[in-house]
C-alpha cells in the first residue's frame, strides 16, 4: 500500500450512511484508506443507530467526521445530510458494509478530470459473501455512456460505485428521501433526464456484500414495491421514452420478477397477475402450458440488472 504522504490528494468527500452495522465499518474505512489516492474528507452519517453501534463510530473520529441523526430517515436521507455537509467539489458514496478496490478513485478521478463533459463515472461490482469469498461479477445493463432508457429499465449502476461532481448532485437536490429502497435508480432517472453524461466501466471497482446480515434486499415485498414506486413517480417519462404503454409494460415486468423471486404457488399467482396487468399473453400462455416462470430481462438486449 502506498504511504499516505506520497499519495496524490484528490478533492473528494466520501459519504457513508450507517445504521447498526458498526461491525462492518472498519473494513469499509480501510478500503478508503487503502486507495492509491488520498481523499480530502470522510463523512459517516449515523442514521439513529443503537447506542452501542453509534459509540463505535467515534473510535475513528481522528480520520472521520461523524454526523449523528436523532431520527432514522433511511439511506437516501442520510446521504443527503452528508451531501449538505460535504466541502469538496467531488462526491463518492460507500455503504457501510461494502468495500472499494484500491484503484477505484484513481481510475475514476482520471476519467473525470480528462473529460470535462462527464458528470460522473460508475463501475461494475463484485459480489462477495460474509466470509470474504467472491460470488459473482455484476456488470450492469448500462452502455458505456449511461442512457435514460437504461435508467428507466432498472438500476444501471450502484451508487457506491459512483464518483460525481458535487454541483451536479446538488442541482438535482440529491436523493429522494421518500424512497427507502431504489433511491439509486430514481436518482439515475432524474440525472439522465436532466441531460448529464455518465461513463460506466465494465471493470469491477467495488465489492458489494451479499450475506446473511440484515439487508433491505431481504424483504421481498418492500423490495419489489419500491421498484413499482419508481415507475409510478416517473410514469409519464416512461411512456415518453419507452413509447406508449411503456410504464405499464415495465411495471408488468417488475411484478413478474416479484413472482419469480417469491416462487411457489403464490409466486406463480403474482407472475400471472403481472402478465395480465401488462397484457403480456406469451409468458402467461407459457406459464399455463408448462408451469414455469420465464426470465424477465431488464434491457432489450437481455443484460442482467446492476444490483439492488
């Protein structure tokens, strides 16, 4: 690891929302300190954690600024608090249970400084288990330059992969705190609709934990209903960009994915309801004939979703 004294300094504020996961925070912070560039500040926003978790954060007070919230508002609200407090011209986000690879910021910083027309850079991720073993690589379904269509179809990149110019995020008023999940997809939709340019790298620069610990993605119905809430908010935009009926077709896909995720008899009922809602007769006939649930790709070329 490069000594901090010899690392190039970058004017980046790193924002970490935290809620009752202090047992992971040491590794997350280590992945920031092990970057091949040195960030200007690290801000942890504690989202009203239990006292034992909050106290642990102050062990890092010599290198981290800790902001404590009195009421839990969710990750979008916590990130917004960090955005308002950040003092640098560039922002990066890391979840408290995830990790950055050492060259993450160096690679993205170079791209942003060399291409002034870019507003942000994202990347693929590697999923890993609680024991540290890698699971799989998720490249996402964004093209090299992210599109509004990709954002509407699903989350094209995870927020913890992003390095972004701070004025861009503030111009959009940050994240919509009304979303407890998929605030990242909702943010990408507004970012793309506003005409900003984002470069997506297929190289994984972030490790995302997928284990047995408490996670928003473990709640089946809230997970899928949050996606439907994104579609509802931007219903008109879906129809304008994806064509007449685009919102209904996308909602149909999400309901069918919910059925696949649930499985069993109830999952098949949900899947069939999604087919009927979107007037998708082919998968409905396939279900009736075979009892099998057909995969539902997020994009027209069938690429997998970036994450959850």
